[in-house]
C-alpha cells in the first residue's frame, strides 16, 4: 500500500511516466534503505525545530 501511494505521488509529481513505474521506483527505494534513511533525516531535522 505504501509503494502504491508513493508511486502515485511520483506520477502526479511528473517524476515517472506511469504509476507502475512509480511503484517500481518506490519499491526499489524501500529495498535499498534510502527511504528509511530519508525518514531518519527528516525526524532529526524536525526535532531540531523544537530547540
């Protein structure tokens, strides 16, 4: 479900040519760990806003 939502978002943002391509890119990104790394960076950044 996450990959489908991400794939649709990538398609709407005109980053891929189809939702299918977006889902494939999202799945590859999740498998590589890039998505988890980006979430950790975002969490760290957002915690710094409270200081």
